[in-house]
């Protein structure tokens, strides 16, 4: 959602922001694990975006801007701070992407198509991995959009995404053993 | 492992993010290699499973209604339409004068907002029970701590021959932009140094030069831009101390 021309520019904040409402709520709920906190987070995001809308720059990505506000609001919340204190992201910068070690989790998916299994594995991911996986595979953002949303270089997007997927596979393997 | 060099980029290929030439090379390879085509298939299935599983939560109708009410009929961005084109020259001149005044006023308000937000960050942090996330007087410990947490690197000055001592640092946000917050001590006064990427902040033009905070912010403050980074130094220490610490940073970054 790039706004570059005045004649194609929607008139109001509402016209731009409301189509993102369901998606932002889904993302917020994944981050907070809680309906009430997700609602508060979305509400605060819209309030901040509305306040800053007059200074929103044409030619920049509105969707990434909204997700960035939501994500930063989450990170500075009590739940967000707690969630991010448990993960070290040292040595991820521009590191090589990791090859898949065996394909057991995918085989599990192929055989069982277990929705709950995948949801549990996503739930178990540290927040930095959960958010990047959701932005890429659920929100279908490009690496550039993800980089803008998370304020990180594209190289970091690639390496963090790779680590997130590997961690998810490991998690699926674990879920399968439990189940 | 078979085709290891291909597999390291397989996810990027499936995300459609490789350069076009590499995409074509991958297309050919995946079609001809049974190992990679099987691997690609399972990864695509995983992506689809994540997509389905990820669309999990829906806002309630009540929450949607509340949000729509709260943002309905809110600000509309200005358009240059037919009315502008048909306005008389005199009105246009008046409008330009008016707009210039409005712009200047908005710049002034925005400048004060930035100063206030920086002051708020400084005060809120010092009031916190844990003002720093990395506690160290060693710049070689504090600087690497920010690696991977903020999208840029910066240098911390050597303090051996100065009265300042480093207490630690933390991540912070200004205007939805991540940055570094460092806390220094000088004769029992705490001074905050904030560092952000200049381009990602929506800063007013009048901040572009070194400037001290206006009177209505009850701290001494200095801000400048250097090497693509925007620095703010703020605290209740004297203006001379703030300036001295600022000079140490400027010398180190030049």
C-alpha cells in the first residue's frame, strides 16, 4: 500500500486504516496471546497512527507504517518487554541461511495436516521469530516491507526468517513427539 | 548433504525474493533435481500450513464498531483540486502567505514536541526501577549489546580523561523509530544520550542545526546530526557539562 500520487490517495485515515483492521488484530493477538491485550494494542496503534497521520510521508508504505507502530507499541508494553527479554539475537546479522536438517516436520504436516500442531508451534516461538514468520507467511509481506516494519536490514530479515523457520521445524518435531 | 548450496537459498527462492537471474537458475535446478523438488514441495506445504494456522484470530463485531466510531470522519489529508486551480492570483498569494505561516507554526510545534518527547524519555527512564538493560561502565560491553537490537551502529567516546562515567544503556523509541539510549553520570547528575537514524525520524527542519532546548523544557539539551545519525544529549546537569559530553561524542564520530 504505497501512496505516491495525490489523485490516487484515499481521502481519510479511516479509508486507509480500516481495511487493515482484521489483519492487525490477528497479528496483535499472536503477539499478546490475549484478546483484551490485543484489543488494547490495536486501539493504541490506531490512536498513535491517527495522531501522526498528518505527518505520514507520501511514497512510503502505509501498511508497513501501521505494523511498525503496532509492533513498537507492543515492544514497549509490559507484555512485550517480558517477551523480548528472553531471547538473544546475537550473531544473527547477515549470517548464512541454515539448511533444513531432515524433513520430518514437513512429513508430519503432510501426513496429519494438523492445524493445532502448527498453531502450538507458532505460539511457542520467541516473539522475534513469531512476528517475522507471521509477517512473511501470513501477511505475505516482501522482505523489503518486513525490513521497514521491523526496522532491520534485509540481510537480517533473511537470516532471522531462516532461524525462525528452523526453530518452528524443531518445535513441530517436539510437538509431534509430545502428541 | 545433497545440493547443500541450493538448499541454503531454497526458502528465499520460495519467497520469491531472489534476483531474477537466480530465480531462473533455481527454476531449472528444482525442476531437474528430485531432492530439491521434494524439499521445495515440503517447504511450500509448511508455508501454506503456517498461512492457514496464522489466520487464527478475528476481532469481535463490538470491537470493530468501537474502532470505526473512534476514527470515523477524522482528518482528511489536503488535496489540490479544482478549487485551487480556479482561485484568483490574489487569493493564491494570501494562501501562500497563510500556508507559510501555518508551516512555520507547525514546525515550531513539532520542534517543541520532539524536545518534550526526548525529555519524557529521559525522565521516564530515570524514574524506572531498572533504567538500563545493559549495566556497564565499559563502552566495549555496552556498544556490542545494541547489535541486532537497532538497525545501525554508533561509536561511544573514550571517557578516561573526563569527569563523565557511563552507567549503561537501553533500547528506546522516538516517533516509532528504534534507537539507543545511553546514560552517563557527572557529579551525581544523570545525562541521557539518545542516538537515532536521522532519515527515519520525522524531524522538523529547524532541528537541523545544533540547538539548545527552549526554556519550557526544564533540562539542558543539545542535538545535532552527524554521519547520518541524530544525537540528543539531555539532563539536569549544567549546559557546560551537556556541551562537554556532546563534544566528546562529536569528536569520536568525526
